[in-house]
């Protein structure tokens, strides 16, 4: 299996040079305005997509090109499924939230290009058992749980879709290679502690928090809920493998009631795992890691450009972005 990926891994190694380096991130963060940041981006790999004018269209096309490269190179169905089903979860969230919470304005919602599930199938599945049979089991279970009530709120839909998103990553990314287990567990753990931290500022009850937590991290939802009730969240976080260096940042966030610095450190930790993770040199893992790195890079670029447009100062931006 590894030998069949030698060419693909070589191609991806070349593609990794298109990711923005530390120097470019520093230049972008230090840029005087959104216009200057765009000029800098025009000299990078993203410049090839700027004919779409709207930066959102540029980013969408850039991500699609990255995923198309994955599909072209991959000989492993697990890899394609593990990456593209994540996009299907996002489309299901948009469509089911609209249809089940009383919106019904299908033409007005923003959806992405289909992953492995046609968006029309996601729409029809809400009312058609036959269409539902075309969905993967995780999607069917989530939709049927949502359909148990005549009408659900957007909050309820989001909760179910958060669980589905975590389940897809937990089941399908790890299926690509066990090296992704640490990445997935770390991602879920970070989300849970971020949720718990924000809930502590808002005075949310233990039971309400418990319902917001995701399974699959290093600690169970009950362990986090108990630490939340006892105000010992930092101590529990310190027990998480690889998290010792960000415990102090989490404590500062709890004290200040502001979690941007903690989010930055969480993103930095995920990037480190993707860049230096325990993946085989050859095989599907480097391809999947590259796609996720591109996805994170685009998310950070969206954040940077929005901040520049809003006139956010450089020092504040550095507190949020893991680069620069």
C-alpha cells in the first residue's frame, strides 16, 4: 500500500511549499490594511485564484482545488471518504437546519460543493425514506434523531450536527491511519475545554454544559462536567497529554473571560500535530494532513482579512493567530 503512494506523497511534498510560511504570515499580520494584505496574498499561491475578485470565492476555489488534488492522487477510498464527508456534514447542517427549524428557504442558504453526498439527497432525506437509505449510517442516525420531534430549534440542530461532525472525524479520519487518533482526540478535547471555559463565564449549569460536550476527547464529558462544577478545569486540562504548555494560557483566559489566546494555542497545537504527527512517511496520511492544513490556513486568512477590514491592531491579531 505504501509503495502505491510514493508518487502521490512526492506531489504533496511539492504542494506543501504553497502553504504560507512564517515570514509571509508576519508580513500579513503587520500589513497596514486589508488592501495591503490582499496585495501580499496576490504574490502567493492564492494569487492564481484572485480572478474571482470576491475573496470568499477565491478561498472556496482554492479549497476545491486542494481537494481535487487529493481525489486525483488518492488510491484509498478511506482517505477520500474521511476528508469529503466532513464537507457533507457542513452541507447537512445548512440544509437540515433550514428545513427542520421552519426556514424552508432553500434558495437562500449557502451550501458548499457536494462531498460524497449530493445536496439534493440531503434535502430529500428529510421526507423520503428512500433518499435516507442513500446516506451513510451516521448521517441517518442523526437525521432520525432530529425527526423525532415535529419541529426543532436551530440550537438543537446545531447540537446534533456538532455530534455528527465529531463522530465523522472520530470514525473516518482515524480509519485512514491510527496516527490521526491523537489529532482527533486533541481537537475534541480542545473544543470541550473551550466550551467549558466559556460556560463558566456565562454561569451555565453543570447539566447544561454536559449536554454541550462532545465524546471522544481524552476526558469523558462527565469528568469535564465534574471539574467544571468544582472549578478545577485547569487541573484536569493539565492531565491531558501534550497540553501542559497551554494550561497557564487557559487559566489566564478564565480569569480574563477572554479565550482568543487559548484558541490560538489550540490551533498551534493542531498545526504541530499535522506537521510533525506520528504518520507514516508514505501512505494516505500525509495527503489528508495537507488538506486539513490548507483548510486551517484558509480559516486563519479569513480571520486575518476580517480583522484588517475592521481595523484590528496588529498586537491584538497576534494574540489570536497561531502564525506570525
